[in-house]
């Protein structure tokens, strides 16, 4: 049985808001990097809480970095009123964990928006992700982030560098090693809440390619849209367009 850890939070919006959203980051990142979604939702009257996943940011370190472990932590994360989340927005690894959490505990959230989620990673994508993480740990400076992503907002450059400095390298490496195979398609097929996937552009780079999208859409609660011109982190590559996709999904 997986023992949950308590995840630290950052918040946007009024504590008295009646709609509550949870923001979940991807591998090697931290909750602060979900700031675009926090600002967008707070401006629309929501309360948005972003968490640091286990082994990331200032969250507790542990030994278990399976997707099931990440999902267990999320299931044990609730709004202050202990009601279900009205919305969970989750990126990459966070998208995989949120998928498993919602499939196992349907009352955890009323709606999902998954950002280029890591539903099924094969060898090529594993290598791309591993190389990206190795670069981040090799030089966790703002200059290195800026050189690789010159068009990103200064907040994203600052926070991406910070996330590499904060994250446990061992935890990030074990997340790959302990998830063999990396495949939560079965959980995606069991989702029962309205779920919208915002995919990145395969012409740039996406881990949620059209063939996988077709497979996941066999579950009728799932819809998909694509942010053209965006890589794996569309909220950093094409933030305005990504927020439009979020608004459309919630309309």
C-alpha cells in the first residue's frame, strides 16, 4: 500500500471563492511553474492551488516514485472545505497521475484538463524526456534556460531554473526507472468525469500524438484540442493561446 505524503501548496485567488482548482506540474518542475493557470483562473473568480509533487520543489522526499504513488498523494489532496475539486489542471507527469487519481477515485474532482499528458511513453519519448532532464540538472541556471527557450516569459525562465535546483535528481531518475512500462491508458479508459486534453503540436514536439489521442477519445468523456506551434509545455511556449483553450474547455 502506498503511503501518501502531504504536498505543499501555492495559491491564487480569494480563499472565499466558490470554485476550487488544483494545478499539478510535470516531471522536474514545481507548482510555481503552473502560475499561468493560477493567474487565469483567479481572474475568473476561482481559487487555484498548485502543489509540488513528491520529490519536487519543497515536497517531501520518499522512495516510491511510481505513477500510483504520485496519484495517491493527489487523491489525499483536497480543497479547504474537503469537497471535490471543481477542476484539476495537470501537465505531463501530473496529467498521468491525475488520470490515475480520477479513475480510481471519481469523486476526487468534477472535471479534468490534461496538458500534453504522459499517458503512454515509449522508448523515443523516454529518451527525449531523459535528455531534457539531464540538461536541466547539468546547468540549472537562468542563462541555460533562457538560451534554450528565449521566448519564454521571465517568470518561466526564473522558475524553471529554480525547479531544477529544487528537485531531487534521484527522484526524477527513479520516476522513469520505476514506471516500466509507462502506460496509464487503462486508467484513461475508466475516466468518468468530463476530461479535456490540450495537446502540444506534434510538428514541434508532443508526447500526446494523434494516434494516442484517437485511442484515448474512445472514452466518450474525453475531448482533445491542440495548441499549434507549441512544444510539450504549451503554457510556456504559447501562453495566450493555451489559456484560450482552457477557457473554451470550461465554457
